[in-house]
């Protein structure tokens, strides 16, 4: 069985180093995660998932990370417009 998508957690400092294009790709990857573990085929194997990654959008770390991505995108796009 193929494991679900996952995303490595980047700090705001790490996000600052990404280009707009890479931020957009990272945002897309965050959005591509499954919504919930409960609704996933992987609930029986949840204990084997590496919890240093975010696997599902219902992870409490997902929303703060996604908000950080959006803030950094807005900051960079504002800088581009100057």
C-alpha cells in the first residue's frame, strides 16, 4: 500500500528563503493532503507514520503552517509589486 502524501514542516525562516514559485508548490502540496485520518484508508497504519511530517489536514500543525505559507506569499508578492 502506498503511503498518503505528507509535508515536511518548514519554519517561517525557511519559508522566507523560498521563491514565490516554490511557495506556491509548497502550498499546493499542503492542500493535497487528505483531510482526516479518520476518513483515510491509513487509519489502521497510523502508528507507523513518521509524526515529524504532517500527513492530514486535521493535524493541529496544518493550519498554522498553511497560514504561514499564505503570509509569506503575500509578503513576497507585495515586495514584487514595489
